[in-house]
């Protein structure tokens, strides 16, 4: 019974991570679009390079969040298999 509750919590956490991923992804896309709309001279300035590095960091964070979602679901699946 407790393991089933844990599975449910893991699945809920994965769903919440998915919702966060979606919102975060939209924000990153908006930031990328703002960067892409900067004049090239500004993109190549110190401010533009910092913005580009920030976008790379945000992309890495999205990748990590995607991994977390997969890991949470995998953990839930593994626990479920032990119960079947």
C-alpha cells in the first residue's frame, strides 16, 4: 500500500516537472527570440555574449529537467515492476 502511494507521488512529481518544463521552455524560447532580434553588433557585444551564455545555461537546465522527468517515471516503473 505504501509503495503504491510512493508510485503515485513519483508520477505526480513527474507531471509537475513536465508542467515546469513546458513553462520554462516557453520562457527560454522567448528569451532566445529576443536575443535573435538583437542587432548583430549588440549580439557580439559583452552584453550579447553574456545573454548567449545565459541561454546556453538555460538550455542545460532544460536538459536536466527533462532527465529528472524521465528518472522519476523510471523509478516509478521499477517500483511498479517489483509489485507485479
